[in-house]
């Protein structure tokens, strides 16, 4: 046990012995761990050797490897260990056996290490516990052309040494020798392959396969990148290939241009064809075919131009002929026979054999003869028509004169004579119709005169009877019947004066009676008006007190001052016992008080539990602080850990645990620095080549301590993160970053914690905001405008930038205004109805009172003004 507990203390003595061994190939530097965890493990598993370390590759990223453990005592493979991507491995071997350890990975040379756990019995009897054997193994990538026989030999041996009373090692050949052998063989293979590629490329070049030769030369250049010969060769062959390709491209272009020119000739596009042949001559200036083609096309163009000239002359003469014929036809159609004759003669000069001009000249002669005959007949007809017209006009004039003196029989004879001269003349027909109408009207007028005379006599008789009846009824003071009799008389003779005078007398008598009745009823109306005004004033005062009490209750309810709110709503119910809103609000207050009482009870219970928990926590912290003060670091670490579990949100116990871990890490770092310094001094004295390997092993073990502390903090942080304990997780990520500042993961997670904390705060604000808005919306829906306004304002305080509560506050104000307007409108209509009822009942004072009340509510309304004007004029 002393060997374990004092392992770190004698570390330098161990390294002095160890440096005498050549362990470069496997880095078989063994660190004897003396941590409490190791002692505890050895007590559980005596006479077992712990073997561990790391496998790495000379090229590429390590992903896996295999370790085979062969027991050479019975020649059996006892273990097969798969090494994960970290490269780390650890396993156990029992004492008193001989082993071969095979380290393998596909594509890499294997390594074999001899490890013997044979220990003298007296050593085991004295102290059977040994620290773990730790070493690093490097595997080299396979080069297929190299003989792998060297990889089948053991590279070293690990065994118990009585000199150091611990496990020691020796090396048979090292990694530097392996690397040198591989590099030498690679160089030989590269030279051989390079020459082979040059021979292949030369053969392809001589066979004219330049592109394939370039590809092989490129492969040779990859083998010897600094060889200028191959680079120059590749450049030269590339130029040759480009020259051939350019020439082939020009030949193809020339061939295409010649074909295009031929196509244009076939399509008679001669000038385009010449342009195309000239482009071909630019490629091959001396080509005879291109020149011959151009001469041939020039001849075709000349013939084409001559034919075009003859065609143009013929077309011009034809156009002159066509114009002359068209002109003659047009003039013929217009009966301009002389000009048409000139045009057709002009056409015959151009084409003497043309038939159309000759035919048209014959037609012109025939037309001139017919024209002369028609003119003579027209003159004769005109003289006869003028004579008949004169006789017609004289007859019509006579008929008009007779019609004017109402001599309808003679006028009829005259107009009939005119129609014989001109049967279609309109005026005689119209005058005959007028004569018929005039005769009929004369007859009808005589009949109507006789009827009117009889009717006038009957109406006079009825008028006299009605006036007589009215006078009699007036004398009897039967004013209504007398009014009816006189109105009947006026219907028969509207301008008669006597009925009008009698109706005036009747109205004077009725006015006198009405004034008497009005004076009697006025006193009663004034009394009723005073009582109505008193009742209305009382109702309005009651309503104002009720509204004030409700508003006060709403305001106090919003401030959670429930006692004052209850008093206000009870006051409102005393004023209006049937009002629903105060009763509803009193029920809400009752429910709120019950919830408030329950919440207070829950809070008291929670505070009691929290006080007990705080005491336990504070006791643990005090205990841990004292243990840390007494340098009982492990005990203090446990106490801080227990306190942290009680209150995960508290950072003090977490910080103290990490400070203790940091102290342990700092101690390990100082020990490592001292060992590196001593190791460097020993190497300087002995000029030993294993310094870097052994330093790597020291780094490996120190890194393991730091890695352990880093991973513990990451584990705690990840656990807190998974439980959404963002503040705790954030603290542990910061602590982990102290051990490995270059790691990105802790920084990324700290940002994630910050975002999560902000998101939770935002979510809490959103929840609080939505609660206020829901209450406000519900209050607005039920018409509780004061309460709705209160909750919208609360929501706006939580999220001042939100538009919805602002918009709803405007809506609340508008709803309040609409409510007041609706109440005013209802009151206005009530006043107007009462006024109209009084007006219709001739109760003018009451009507005036209510019209004035309505106008006070709505000064811009025209109806009350109109009615008041009517009352003033009555």
C-alpha cells in the first residue's frame, strides 16, 4: 500500500530509472497513479494489473482500432478490445502470466508488445498493489510495396523490475526507425514509378497520342513536382495539340462557309453568296474553288441586272397604259365624255391593238346620241308640268280663301279639283281633313251650349237651398252643420260672398268658445307640468348618484380595494335595487376575496417550508465553509454539493465546488511542471532522445485530470440545461470553459442559456400580458368599460409597444361615448314623444316644456326647434 500512497512523491526517482530505457516506438512511459479512486479500486480487485493508454495514427484522424491479448502460456487469445474514436483504452490482466498485445487497424501496420505480469511471490505477499501501466501506441499506414515482415516482431517489453519495485519496460526498435524505413522505401518506389511513367508517356507521344501522353506525364509530375523537364514537356505537347485543333477548326469553318455560299446561290441571294465566299478566302486566300465561285456569281448578277432593266421599261409602259384606261373609265362613269375620249385615245397610242379603249370609244358615241334625245323629251315634259302646276296652285289658293271664310262646302269642291291635278299633294288632303273637323266642332259646340245652360240652372237651385239651410242652422247656433251647408254652397259657387262671410262669423263664435275652455284647462296643465319636472329632476339626480357609485366601485375593484368597492356597489343597489351590474360585481368581489384568502394561506405554508429549507441550507453552507477553512477539501466539496442539490438556483455552493476543483487542478499542474523540469534536466545530462515522447505522456495524464474536471462541469451543466435550469447551467458552462478556453461548446451553450432566459422572461411577460388582455376583452364584451380600460392599461404597461391595447382603449372610449350617446338618444326620444303627445292633445305648455328638454340634450336637432316655433305662432 505504501507503493501506491507514495507514488507521486517518488515520481522523479521513477523517471530517472525509466529514462535509461529506449521507449521511443511505443511511448511506454508509465505513470503510477496514486489518486484515492485508484486505491479504492485496487482494494476491490487485488492481484490485477490495470493496463491503459491511447492508440494514435501517424496519418489521418483516428476512428477505431483493435487490441488482441494473447496468453503465451496457453497460446490462446483471451481478450479482444475495440478502441473507440477517442483512442483511449483500458483493461485488466491477472498476475503471473505472459502476454502478447497486438494493436491492429485496417490499412496500418500492426504492432506487437510483450507484457508479462509475473511477479515474485514474496513481492506479492509484501504488497500486491501496483499502479496502472499507461503507454501510447502509434500505428503507421501501410505502403503495399514495402515488406511488412518488420511489423510481426515485438517492438518492446513491459515487465516487473525488482530495481524499481514496479513495472518497467524496454524497447527493441523505435518509431523513428520505422518511419525512416517507410520513407526510404517510398523514395525508391517513387523513382522507379517516375521512370516507368516517362517511358509510357514517350511511347504514346511517338504514336501521336498526345493527350494520353500528357496524362501520363502529369502522373510523373505528381511523383516529382519539382522536375521542370516534365512540366516543359506537358506545356510543349499542349501547344502541339492546340495547333492541330485550331487548324482542324479553320478547315471545318472554310468548308461550312463554302457550303453556305452554295446554298445562297441556289436561293439566288447572289450578293450574300459573294460575301460568304470572301469570308472563306480570308481563311484560304489562294483557294481556286472560292475564286471561281465568286466569278460565276458575278456573271449571274450581271445577267440578273440586265433582265431587271428590260422588265422595268415594260412595266413603266404598262403602267402608263393602265393609268390612261383607268382615267377614261372614271371619266366615262362621270359622263365626262370629251375628256374620256382623250384618255382612251392616249391609251391606244401606247397599245394600238388594245380592245378596251376601242370599245369604250364606241360606247361614248352611243351615249352622246342618247343624251341628246333625252334632253329634247325632258324639255317637252317640263312645259306640260309647269302648266298643270299653275292650274293646281290657283285651285288650292281658292280653297284656302273659302276655308278662311268658313265656306266649307265650296272649299271642299276646290280642294278635290286640286287633287285631280296632283293626286299625291299633301296640302289639299290636309285641308279636307280640317274641313271635316271644323264641321264636327260646330255641331258639338251647339250641343254643349244647350247642356251648360240646363246645368247652370240646376246648380243655382242647389246653391240657394244650401245658403238657406246654413242661415237657419247658424241662427240655431248649430255651427258644425251650418259650416257644412255653407261649404256645400261654396263648392257650387266658389266666389259667392255670403257663404264666406257666414263661415267667418262661425269661426269667431267657435274661437270664443275655445278661449273659455282653454282658460279653464290651463291651471290643470300648469300643475301637471310642475309635478312632471319635479319627478324628472329626482330621477336624474338618482341616476347621477348611481353612475358615480358604479364608477367608484369599478375603480376600487381594479385597484383590488375590495372593501371600498363593496360599499360603492351596495350604495348603487340602494339607489337602483333592480340593477344587474352592481350585483354581478359584488359576486365577483366575493369570489376574488375567497381566492385571495386561499392564496394567502398557500403563501404562508410555502414561506414556512422555505424557512425550514433555508435553515438546512445555511447549516450545510456553514459546515462546508468550516471544513474548507480546516483544509478538509473533499468533505467540504461534498457538503457544498449537498447544499447545491437543496437549492440548485444558488451559485455560491457551485462556485465553491469549482474553486476546490480548481485547487486540485492547480496542484496537478504544478506537479506536472516540476516533473517536466526535472525530466528536461535529466535529458540534457544524458542527451536522451525520448524526451518528447515522455513529455507527451506527462501531457496525456495532466490532460486527463483537466479533461475530468471539464467533463464533470459539462455534465452538470448539460443536466441543468436538460431540466431548463438555465442560470445553473450557465454557471457550470462558464466553469468548464475555465479549464478548456479553446472549446466552443461551453460558449455556445452559454449563449443558448442567455436566449432561453430571455425567452422565459418574454414568455412570462407574454403570459401576464395575455391575462390582462383576456380580462379586458371579457369586461369590454359585458359592457364593464371602466374595468376593461383598467386591464388594457395594465397590459400596455407590460408591453408598451403593442398596438392592440392602444386600439382597444380607443374602442373603450368610443363605446363609452356611444353608451352616453345612446342614453342621450333614448332620453331625447322620450322627451320628444311626451312633447308630441302633449302637442297632439293641445296641451301646449307641457309640449313646450318637453321640446325644450329635448333641445337641451341635442341643440343641433331641427325638429324641437320647428315645434317650438309652431307653439310660439299659435
